[in-house]
C-alpha cells in the first residue's frame, strides 16, 4: 500500500483501469457503464487490491464507508464528484478507511494531494488505459 500521497496516483490509476475493464460488461445487465459509474465499484476494487477476502461483511464495510463518506461530502465538495477520476479516488480511499487501512486524516491528506494534482492523476489514468489497450 502506498505510504505517501504522491505514490497513490499510480495505484489509483491501476485500480481505475481495473474498474474501467468492467465497462463493456454493462450490456449483460442492461446497463451502460460510464466513467462516472466506476465510483460505485470502488469497494470491490479496494478489497481486490488489498487481497482481502470478498465476504459479505467485508463488502458491506467497504461499501458503507464509501457511501456514508459520499453522503457526508457531496454537498460540501461537489467538484470531487463532478470529476470521474476524483470521484473514483474518493470512493477507493473511503473504502480503505472503512476497512481500517487508512485513517480519516490520511484520506483527507491524499484527497487534497489528488485534487491539487488532478491533471497528473488524469494523465496517469489515461496512460494506463492507453498502455493496456495497445
């Protein structure tokens, strides 16, 4: 797990790509999955990337943390959720918080870094997607 905010950019880019790969499968459930929708997959991606067993309890803990964090933050900081990369990052980090892997202060510090470096985050994600497609 990354130990500094700047190191999270590469991991989030990798996690985002993992979620991005699910987009074509939306047709099988009658749903078009967009980049904005990838936020909803973050609890599962968190468990996968941390090697945590995907039990009902674990999925619920990560999902509850992500959704309650979203509810507490959405009115205060709409910019985060207007940007699919930041929204994904927020959900991913909130899921880590729910699993006891990050503190609230660590999530806040990383999110401030990502917001300040949103262009670098976007480039890292786009690079990962382009590299994997080639």
